[in-house]
C-alpha cells in the first residue's frame, strides 16, 4: 500500500486515492492509461482534469507501478465486495406501510 503520496494525489476517508481537488480516482486514470489512452484522450473522458495533471499522474504510476497496482487491486476488491452485498433496501412490511400511507393521502 502506498503510504506517501505526492500533493496531486489524496487518499479519501474510504482509502481510495483520488486526484487532489477532484472526485476522479487514480484507478480511473490508470485504467484508461492501461487501455492505451493518451493524456489527451483521458482529458476527453474527464475534461475537468488538466492534461498536465493527467500526465503527472501517469508518470507517478509508471514510477511506482507495483505499489500502485497493489493499492488499486485492494480498491477493486473492496468495490467488488460492496457490490456483492445486499442493497439493504426497505423490507416488504416497510413497502406495504408506505403504500398504505400513500393510499390514505390520495383519498383525502
């Protein structure tokens, strides 16, 4: 896991690395870079990111590839774990209660 990040990367409260001042994660930029996109093409996908920031991020990735790949693997595993969890939506009883309260309001 990366313990020291340059100023243009920030670890959020959930542990994901994001480009400082943006909601876009290092994961997104690295994935597009690994798909063969240039910094300009990545900018086309994320126009709020300056091209020089994208280039800096790719340079950092290439200089720390093993550590970044390990960190991103952990991020992907957490995303997959959360996606596999039940959504925790309302129970059938709660839905019936909501439907019942909606009907009484509609009749008024």
